[in-house]
C-alpha cells in the first residue's frame, strides 16, 4: 500500500504532479527533506529530469521503499521513454517507472542550468522544425524551447492513478 508521494521540484511541475496524485490517491505529498512517512510505507517518488536522470531518485531509494518513480521533463513522452529512464537511472524491475511532460520556465532555472538549457533549447527547436508534423506534446515542447516557457500538453496522471489503485 502506498503511504506517500515524495517529490523534488525545481520549477514547480513535480510539485503540481505530486498534488494531483495526492488528491487522486488520497495520500499525502511531501517535498524531499520535509516528508513524514511511516517506516513500512511505500512511496511514489517524483523528480525532475536532467539529461535523462531523475534528480533526487538515488536519495529517495536510500531512504524509502520506492514503489514507483516519475521523471518529469519538458520533452515529449514516447513508448520507449520509461525503458530509457529505467536504464539511465539503474532502476530495478520491481519499481514502476512513469514519465510525464512538465512545464518549463527558463527564468526559474539556476544560472548553470539556464546556460545549459539555452543551448539545448536551440537544438530542440532545430530538431522539431526538421521533423515536420508534431503531436501535441511535441508542439508543447516546441513552444517551451522556442519561447523559454510553456505548459505541457496536459497535466494527466490517470495512468499513475490506475497503477496506484491496484496496490
């Protein structure tokens, strides 16, 4: 049984997803470092993406029984996203992996990440312009990368809620 959601948010998307899941699953959500969780409880960990890594995941697994982890990034999610994230973060098969598109705001990033993302955004825009027809998540990504801010295509947590209700 799930006892809580723990998240590490940089610009607010992980927090928003944690709040949506908390309301849907009727379990509390806590920012990393301020959590109050039963020792025997399983958690969902939500962290922001940086080069395919889930920021805060390693600390969460050291401290808690992580039943699922959620990577939140500005990129479009595909069928292969969870497999890539599992491999990149060395996540065991016993932990469910979800990937969600989050919002983006270049101005909310700390300076080192801002500099990196200014360059990365140019690459993203070029790649998407070369692609042609874009799906809804790719359109949202294009807006974020070309303007420096934007929202995901949707804030949908239904898949995670369905999974959580089976525990």
